[in-house]
């Protein structure tokens, strides 16, 4: 069964959606959308390094993204530039350097579109192991830091006064973000991973009134997006990443109708 | 009266420097069980900084701080909850601790916001939110309560009610309270010890001592000394926060 590329893509997608749901909630709550984007852009550099040094792609992306996150935290402390400028600086320069390095690697054939937008054909059995094992590990760690992370998302000072350790939780969360980007790059692609984190979560926000519900709905939204996206990718021969994200967008639009309804009900 | 083991937190000549500028320096006071210590002073005088020193937020402070309890409730000065987070009052009460429903209800009732239990935090008014914050702090039965301007945004009758409540909390829970306020009127009546700050300790002592201190007058003006006679305005009924009228 695992010999069929579509089944592999589907299993990979389910694994990814289970993880992006809860992580995406924190990305939205903590206003980290552009941070996620920056990490994702740097992933291309990770890919090129993986190819030139013959490393595992996911491991290489994870290391580079974590490195970029560390550089960002360092720059935030050392310079007077606003965070969004620093994020832009890192996102575009790492993307540019990545593309320049690809230019030098003439001896390797690159499917650049596949890297940017994901490729349903690219997922092999090894990737499945990385996605499900890595994803499980991410969720486990997230469960472990959930309380301090969530409390400090609501209010940093309250969390600190009550003896939690918000700084450590934040640092660990950053690493988890780098990890989910690393494991989902093949299916969703560099440019659209942040969409996978944010759009199902945004949809969930529209229809939930508690944080727990929001996490559950965003997982469900992610799963539906993966199903619809992959089936249409197969049907219409479109790249997998954009198909999944378009499906997520459709779900988001439907959730807007629900908001309209509740507003009308209130009146 | 003040035996050693009643002390909850003790500041000895404490201060904090940021970017080579003293935010506050040379502060000494102790908070004891069942006592209310109030910090007053103009904006930027280091009231919140002093509270944070007492809470142990800063690394590398000058002087000495000794804490004798870890059961601390804190109401920070400014707290904004994002609309991106769908959080109900009940979720907020359970944020860092597992509390039983009874404990949560009791705390919310005592600050008069029980009817808001299932409302979204984003839909509360400033005053309602302030009451929820106080309820949250006392629900943990703390030994030390640090309240940074706990009545901001609360209407005037509510304000007096809240200070009454704070007095009651201190008596019922036998906890020490470190209160920050710029509101001279009500503070003076509900306090055991006042520390008047302006980058350093201007003067300190009982409310009466402070009110007639020269430096206090210089800082707040002659008028301020007269605030000891607090506003007493008798109503024959009380409005509860959910809009009902209760006869006295």
C-alpha cells in the first residue's frame, strides 16, 4: 500500500496536519506569522546545504532554521531595528543566498518548483518515518511546555510571577517551529508552509470560543485541507502545496459565513 | 508585633539600574502577614519597579531582597489580552493552576464578577477585567499579594468597594499585601504602612505620619494632606456589578 505515491502523500499530510494545528494556534496567538515565514525561507538554504554536503534534507533544514532563529534573537538584542525589518532581512537574504548556492551546484539537477511549492511525488518511505516520528516528538514536547507557553502567551508577567519559565518555553517553541518546517517542506514547499500553519488556525478562530476548541478545529481544518488538496492535486495535476493551501482558504471563507450567521443571530 | 517569622518579603536598601540609570534606589521595607503596605509616588517614581524587585523579576539588583514565601498573587499594572485568543473568564482563572469550580466561583463572587464567568475576556470592560484579575490573584489563596494599581478603570463607588475588599482579603487570608496606587484618597484609609517614592524613598511610615511629612507635601501639594478625611457618601442602596440594586 505504501508503494503508492498518493497513499504516501496522504499519510504524510495527515501527520503534518496533526502537528500544524496546535503549533499554528500559537503562531497566530503570539503573532509569529512572519517569524514562521522567515524560518521557511531559510529552509531553501538548508536544502542546498543538504544537497551539497549529502545530508538528510529534514535534518539540514532543521539546523539552518534553528540557526536563523538564534541569529534573529541575537540581532533583536544587539540592534535598534524593529523586529519586522530584521525578519525581512533574514528571510530575503537567506532565500537569496540559498538561490545563489543553487546556481553554483550545477552538477545536481534541482526541482526548484518542487522545493518552493511541494511535490506529491517526492514523499518516500523515509520521509514518512521522519514526519510521524518527528511530528510525534514535536507534539510530546509541546504538551510538556504547554502550560508556561500558553500562560505567557496570555500575559508574560503573570506567568513569570507565578513561577513558570516563559523564556525557556519560548525558546523551545521556536525550535519546534523550525522542526515542523523541516518535516513538512517536501509536501507543502518552502513558500507555503506558513500558510499551512496559519490558515486552518484562522478558520478555527472564526468558529471557536475557547482555546481548546480552536486547537481541535484547526487540526480538523488542516486534515480537511490535506484531503481536499491532495485529491485535487491528483485530479488536476496541480502542485500539492498550493492545492492544500487553496483548500484551506476555501474552508476559511466558509467559516466567515458562520461568523455572519452568528452576528445576525445576535441582532 | 512584628516577629521575624511573620515577614513575607524584606527589601534592604534595594535598587535597580537599567542602562546605567537608576530606576529606583535605596528602598527598604518589609511586608508582613496581614499587613498592607502601600507604595505611592508620582509617575516614573519607581513604584512598579519596586514591586517587581520584591517579586524577584530582575536579575542583578542592588541591595538585598529576601522572600519568605512562594505563594504569590500578582495583579500587573497593564495587561492586554489579544482578541486572537478566545479566552473565557473561567479559562483565565485556570491559566496556571488547577482550581476546583467552587474556588473559582467563590473568588469571582467576592469581587462581584461571578455573572461574567463564561464571557469572553475580550468583551469585558476595563473595570470588569480589573475585578477578574483580582479574583484570579486571590483564588490561589496567596500569602503575599502584589497589586499594581488594582482599581484602575473601576468606577468611584466600585473603587471604595474594592479597597474594602482588599482590606477584607488581607484579614481573611492573613496575607500580606503590597499595594501600588497613585490614588491618595482611598489608599490612606486602607493601609498600615505607606512608602512614598520618587526614585528613592521620600518618606515612609503610618498614613498619618506620611500625610504630615514635609517631603510628602512637597511632592503632592498641600491639598494632599487633607485627603485623610476620605470621601464618605452614604447611599441607601448599592448597585451590584450585574446591574441589580441592593438595599442597605
